[in-house]
C-alpha cells in the first residue's frame, strides 16, 4: 500500500501547486495515478479510483493529446476541482489505513 500512498501523495502535491486546476489535474493523474493497477490499491478505494479513471478518460482525444487531456480540457474548473477533491479523499483513506496498520495492538491481560 505504501506505493499507492506515495503516488497519491505525489499527485496531491501537484494538485496543491500553482497553476490552472485543469492543468494540475491532468498532470497529477498522468504523472502519478494513470499507471496504477487496481490490484495495487486497497479494496477501500478501488471502486472510487476506477470511477475517477473512467471520468478522466471519457472524451475521445484529438491528434496529439491523450484521453485524459481531452477530457480535462472539456471539463469546467468546478468539475476539475471535484476530481481533485476525490484524489485528496482517496489519499485520506490511504493515510488512515496506513496509520491503522502501524497502531500498536493492545490486548487485555487477565490477573493471575
């Protein structure tokens, strides 16, 4: 899971950088998330990631662009912002899962 966490964290850093949201979204997805395989992700975010991937690649590209670039180009800034929020939300789920794995497990010990 750390690889997925690292990819989502890197994508979130791109989303938080300067520039137009549509450019940041396309770059974040292309550079850090597009190549993730579903089985690399925890089941808690698989459906959401698959849905986001479909949302970001539903427009047929023109010559010289990718489906993600074409789709994001057709989005409003508000729609692009919504996709960015979904990415940050998935990072939050990954962070909680990672924290839960690191938390020490306490057990009750009976008195003798």
